[in-house]
C-alpha cells in the first residue's frame, strides 16, 4: 500500500527492493524482444541518384522547341511510364528481385512492392513546388547494396532514355502534323489559284486592272464612231451629187437625141449647155469641198474633156464640113463616157457606204460591249476581290505554316542531336554501407526506455493495489490509533538459509538475464556494426 503521508526516498528504495522482479522481468523481456527484432529484421539499403534538368543548349532566339510541356509535366508522364507494370517486370527479372515473394505469391505483388520501394523527390527552383524543377532525386531500397545501386541506376537511365524518346516523338509528331497540314494547305492554295485563273479566263476584259484600258478603248471607239458617221455622211452627200450629175447627163442625152431627130440645133449648143451645167456643179462642189475631193476631181476631168472636144470639133467642122448629125453623135459619145464614169463612181460610193455602215454597226456593237463591261465592272471586281482575298488568306496561311514547319524541323533535329532540354545524372547512384532500415539504434533506445517504463509501471501498480502495511506509522495513519508495540519477524535458521538461497538465485537470475541480453547485443553488433552510434571494441 502506498502511504497516505507521501512518498519519500526510503519508501521508494524499500518498494523497489520489494518489487524488483516486477521491474527486472518486463525490462528483460522487452529489451530482449527489441534486440531480437533488431537482429532478425531484414536490412534494407537505399541508393539514390540526383538527376539535373539541363536547359536547352541552343539559345531560344535561334531555335524554338516544339515540346512545350514543362519539366514537371514531363516528369509526371515519365513517372507513369517508368512505374508501369511491364517496365518494373523487366527490372525484376533482370536483377532477380523479390525471389521469395514471386515464389510464394505472384509477379503482381512483386511489382506493387517494388513501387513502394521506389522514391522520386522533386527539387523545385527556389524551393517552390509550383515552379519548374531544377532537379529530382530517384531512389530505391532493397536488401542487397550492390543490387540496390544497379537498380537505381537502371531506373535513372529509364527516366533519361524515356525523356529523350518522348521529346523526339513529340518533335517528330509535331513535324509530321505540320507536314500533313502543309500539304493540305498547298492543295487548298492550288485550288484557289485555279479558281483565280478560271475567273480571269472567263472574265477576260472585265477584270479590275483592265477597267482603265476599257475606258480608253471605249473613248477611242466613240471617236472612231464619230469619224465613221462623218465619213458616212460625206459619202452619202457625194452619192447625192453623183446622182444629180447622172440625172443632168441623162437629161442632156435626151435633149441631144431629140435635137438629132429634129435637126433643130447644133451639137455644140447642146455641148455648151452641158458644159455650163457641169461648171455650175463644179462651183457648187468647190463651195463645199476642196480641190482634192474625188467628186471635184472627176467633175474637173469631165469639164476638161468637154472643153477639149469643143475646141477640136469646131475647126474640123469648118474644114471638112461635117454634118450636124456627126457632131451630135460625137457629143453623145462623150456624155455616155461621162455617164459610165458617174455610174462607176456611184457603185464605188455605194460600196463605201455599205462598208462604212457595216463598220458603224460593228463599232456600235463594240461600244455597247465595252459599256456592258464597264457597267459590270463593280460586280466583277467584287467577285474577283473575294477570290483574291481567299487566295491571299490561303497564301498567308501557307507561308505561316511553312515557317512553322521549318521551325519544327529545326526543333526535331535539335532533339535528335540531344541539344534540347534533357535530363543528366548529376550524382550517380551510391553504394550504401549502412542499412536504411531498420534504425537499430532508435529501436534499441525506444525498446530499453519502453521496457524500463513498463517495469516501473508494473511495480507501481503492484505496490498500489497491495493492502499490506509495511510499517507501524502506516498503520497508525490508517486506523487513527496509536500502535502500542511492533513485533518484528523472527526467522528460523531454516528460513534464514532459504532466504540466502533465494538471494543467490535472484542474483544468478539477474546475472543470467544480463548475460543473455549482452550476448544478444553482441550478435547484433556482429550482424550490423553500424547499428551502434559509437564504435564497439
């Protein structure tokens, strides 16, 4: 029983002696258990390697990479690939990992176990987790140090190789995609060019750049039409004059024939009459035309012939005494020649009129055609501008895509030659000399403290529930009455000897337990010398 007056050092010493085995046995058992666990627990070694995220060697101003994902995103993707079942199975088979687990259970269990033994620790720039990683650490833990180092190296190489392959695939995929798009845009551009060409062929003379020429041609055609109209009017006037001359000659011929029949006048009179008429006609033509006009020239020739005829006929008549009938016949012959000449001139004039009328109709049709072209110009121009705009947009898209394709080819070559951003091993995997797990020193420290605490706690509990009074003072305080006499325990000789035997046995038991515990610690030291914080021996 714990005294009500309080606990003093003497009481603690006496209680400790009384409850010694309550302290020693739990301490021995738990300490031995801690040492035994430390001895039997498998030694787990850990190897790690530091991988640096090396920036692109070629400046970004010269070559822009097509791999736009940041290192953290790529690292997450690579982690999923490296931690996939096929990859881990290859490593397990290559390095013969977890043989007991594979024999007793399955490869899937071994893969899951290996995933828990692989660690990836990202070290971001500036210590912030949301920034791009500057490096990351890959670690692996296992029971064999050399094998752990080799497996760590293999995992690190997988990250590096997969990153290079992933970047090359992304760059090649981008380049192939742009190549397909470029071919599609090239076909689209050809179609636009063909539409523009067909439009130009179908609307030749109606295109916007031809409008100025159309205005100029229309102006020329209108001037030409005015000239044709003027020439046609002049030709028609000449025809009227020729017809008038022909009519007068016919009248003279009729008069000549009538005189020949009646013998009432001379041929010279009629010739003189015809000559006077022709001179009047000549004066009329000169007032309207120049001397070089065809009608004026013809009329002058006719007058000249008649004048010559008059001069020749009069002397011959006087010398030879020719009859009036002969002179009339000669005058009529001259008028016939003049009449035929006029008829020829009329035919030529009619032909000129027909040609000029035809040319007028053709010119009018051309003028109407060019007027239609000019009227349709705005509509055709809008249609052409739409086609041209589509073509220019397609051309700009093609040129832009072509530049991107060339940039993608440079980026692909950059990744192929390993000049882009890549992972490099900064610290190779280490060969661990000390187990990573278990932490024997921590286990022993915690085991010893727990054993001592359990022993002391058990002794305190036993002392607390024990109703025995171990002194007269405790009894007086409990019953509130004075103790008159206290009779000590008197041992017989036999009891005395038995007490000695028990003490010797207890000491022997304590020595044995201490020896067992020390031996267990010695075995632990033999197995794992690094388990102790200070060198032993």
